[in-house]
């Protein structure tokens, strides 16, 4: 044992580990934060990046000139008509199920193949012990896109977003904020509720004609989108939101009529009558199942010899249809020829005078 201890001592002495050593350099102080860098609180989670604190005043989209131009170009409305009407979306007149109807034209609506595009409409709310979802009264709904964005659509599938016990009135004004709220536990998983709504985005200040000449037009409402307050009209929900049909939003048809009455020179005029004939009628009860769509593919109908557009006031005067609404035949006594077009337009029938 004595020999072994001697070897250890000799090794230590050779390494000189027992002699005085130079002190380690002092640690450098932490770099001062830059003026614009977020300073996390001494305790608790990091601050939000996209979710806004409760009580934050959210700016209107009219503070973003670039987005205003984008919306104006892509909203489907005719600028010259808006200028002439003083910024009012006016009504057209058409026919449906034997009655004269009023409608608004919000321009083409996007489709992919034969499927209507339906963008999400996020509604924030609470869920009780029975699973009943109740929207928050003080948090606007959220849309993901505005006109000109990829996959923008005025057709909106309703998505319920339940808030959790961590939610304390924060503002969720963009998709990035919704993602952050999910990651931080402010909200639970979004759930499709099986219904949709027609909600076109419009420029701030645009109003909607809902009554006779002289009646005040209807102001738009606001939702969150792209981090701003965005102006929209919610159309056709006076009886409640429409459910999807087999998971899809059906596309109907609107017939443009060419007269079968010859002109004085014997020719048939090619002009299309100003009053389209709609496939879908105004719903009469709250929709437990699908009963209406504002989406209408254009159908040009040359009426039979001697038949004037005024003689036709219902889709059933023109066509036979199957249970899904597809044309299976036409009535030769009324129709000479017809052509189905490829344009799908958002033509919302007004369900009740004075209501959107």
C-alpha cells in the first residue's frame, strides 16, 4: 500500500495541480435589450405576439390603403353603380316560384371544379355542461380572408371556437392570433357547426338597400380579419343559417330569358331580360335541412316561338329537375333552347322587406 500511495503523490506533484492557479475570467454582463425588443415579465409566460390584450382598440381596415384597393378591385361590386347610388348596394328584381322577388348581386363567387368554395367564419364562445355553445357577446367573429386573397369567398362555413378558463377578454383578430391562442390554451379546438352564411366583405361606408326608395339603407357590420375590423353584410339569415347538403354548399341556377317574340323585321332579339328566374325559392320555415342557396350558375334560355319573358315567373315553367336539382328535361311549349354557362354568381334573394 505504501508504494501505491507514493506513485499517486508523484503523479500529482508532476501535474502541479496543488500549486496556485490563475483565476477564471469574470462573467460578462448581460447585453442590454434593444428599445423595440419585448421584455418578458420576471415571472409567468412570455407575452403574446399576435393575441391582443383585453380592451385593445382594433383599427379599421380603412387605415390600410393597400388592402382597401385590393378589396375595391375584387369585391364583385360595380364601382360606377356604387358611385351613382352614393355607395348603396341596390336591389335588382327577379322571379321565383311564381312571385316577384328582390335580390342583390355581389358578383362572381369562387368554385373549384363544380364545388363552391366556403371559407371559415370563426365564432368565439363558451360551452356549458350540456355541450351547448353560446357566442361571446363582446368578441367579433373572425374571417380568414378578404377579397383578393387566395380562397376568399363570401360563402362562410361557421366554425365554433370555445374559449377556456385562461381566456380573459383578449382580442383574436387574425389567423396568426387564433393559432397562438390555440397554442397557449386560450381556446380549444375549433369545431364546424354544419351551417354556412352569405357574408360578403365590402368597403367601409358601403350600405345596403333593404326597403323602398327613400328608406334608410342598412349599414354594414364588422368582424375581425387580417388584424383589422372588416366590414361585411350578413345576408339571408332571417330564418336562421342554412345547413350544408351532404357536406357541400349547392349551386343553383338563374335563367336569363331571351324572348320568343319576333321583332318587326322577323328577327329574334338577343337581349336577355332584366329579370332572372331563380331556381331556388325563398324559404318559408327555419331550415332544419338545406333549402336555399344564393349561388347561381347562369342559364341562357331562348323561349319558344311567341313566348315573352313576362309569361314566365317560375323555374318550373322552364325545366323538370330531379331531387338534387339537376335539369332532367325542359318544356318545349315554353323553351326552344337553353345553354348552361360556367359563371357562378352570388345573387342573394331578399327574404323579407326591410331585412338583409
